[in-house]
């Protein structure tokens, strides 16, 4: 899409063990004036031939290096679970470096930073316990658990992603972001219940709200429309002050 026709460039960051494939319907369901970019982390999806990164800071820097030329128009980040952590870490780094910031940050199914460190080390669980945990979360095809060959391929991928999430620690001196932030979660999410989403407002100067939608950890998987509708509304609210200033 021509940058002159782009109202917003939205970068979408996937969850642990996932790829852009889970979000492939989104570009067609969001405004035509948005340039929606579905990203893959190294070792995932279209970047499956690259070495996987199991450190959140290194992954954030990887994306920032690749995306820097694309951040010259109004842009936003949305991340689900691991993707939310990475999107937040990228925003913190951009702010610290004095770079152009996203106009909006959408964080889904990611506990507020002060809850970090309270998770069990799932990446170290025996296979049977890890598979049970993943089945409860949803989002992983059943054939992965039923086929030992598929599990042998998926196991190191998901463990490395979980290690990234579970070993990340927020920067203790990071100031509140001067970015509009919305937080999303599923009402029946047993991994990141709504109470663990509370507290994100202290990490932004402009908190747009906590949006709890029906469902579990992958509350948007069967029907993304409720989430995408909220994203459209919150992005419009985030852009409103800039539009008013230009008027």
C-alpha cells in the first residue's frame, strides 16, 4: 500500500508457539485504509529458517531493526500473549531512544509487568504436563499432541518461546509510555485472568481501558470480530487528539 494512502500501519505480533497464520483473516476485516502487517518471529512461520530467539530484548531489537524503515507513517502495535510482551518492550526501547512512537499499543492476554515472575516455569515441565497446560490454553492443533513426530518439532519451539516470556523482567526505571494503550483479555482465561491484566494503566500516560471479552486465552480465535471492532474504536480514540490538532 502507498504510504500516502495509509491511515495507519498496524503491526501484529503473534503468541508463543504461533505465527502470522493465526491472524491471516485480520487484514480483510480491518479498514481498507490500514496497512496491516502480520509478523513472524525468527524460527516461526515465514522466518522458520532463521535461528529462534529466546530473549525478549533480543527479539524486540530484531523487529526494530527490520521495521525501522516502516515506521515513518502513523503506526500501531498489537500483540497477543508473547506478542504483547514484545510489542511493549519495543515501545519502551523506542521511547528510550527518542524515536517516533506508535500512536496506539494493544496488549492482549499479557499480565501487567508487576505480575512478572509469578508464573510457573512451564518451559521446564515434563512433556505430559506441558501438553496438558497447552490443551487448557487452547490455540494448539490437537494433531500436535496426537502425533509424536509433530510434537518433536513443536516441543523445542514452544519451550523456547515460553522461556522468553517467563524469564523476561521489566526495566525497573522505565517511565510511563506517552502512548495510548488498550489492554484485552478473555473472561475465562485461566492463564492470564482479568485480575492479572489490572495495573497496566500505571505504565502509560493514556490508558484507554481494559477490554474483557468472552472466552479463554484465545478468546478471538473462533470469531475475531468483537476484538477487531474494539481495536477499530480504540485506534480511532487514539488518533482523535492528533486529528483535532490538525483541524
